[in-house]
C-alpha cells in the first residue's frame, strides 16, 4: 500500500537534505571494508544497524516517490533523525575524511564532506 501523501510530503524535503548520496554511490560505499568497520552490530557480530539501513536507503532511492509505502516513510523519518543527531556530534579534532563519524553517516546515506 502506498504511503499517505501528507506523511510523505512532511518528510520529503528533510529526506532530500539528509540523504546526500545517490543510490549507486551508497551501494558502492556499502561494499567497502570502511563501511563494514563502523556501527553497532548485533550480539552475533553480524551486519550493523547503519549498514542494514543503508541497504534499505538504496531501495528507497530506487523507488518512485508515488510507490513509497508507509514503512518506507517511517524509515525515511528514522534516517532524517539519525543524520541530524549524528551531525550534532561532529568531532572537533579528528581527521574527518577517515573518521568513524563520517563512515557511520555515510552508511546512512549522508556524506558530510559533500
């Protein structure tokens, strides 16, 4: 079932601001060792929450806006919230280009250096 139009419109501009990577850029990033090196993993040491989210973001980016579901919109809101919270935690002295902070944001579709 497609998302309620008003719910989608409420998150759309924030989503476009938060997700600065294209689907192909994000997919390439998610295949990297750097991407897999960050994030909170489950107790079995599997995929991190952010990495899993990144795969979902790729799917959302490749879905036509009119075909997004309520679950997609809920994930979009989660992404926007995460990116906003994480941006506020910017390290002051670390080399940002190779920081875990940046890598984590990139797993969520946001490259702070772009």
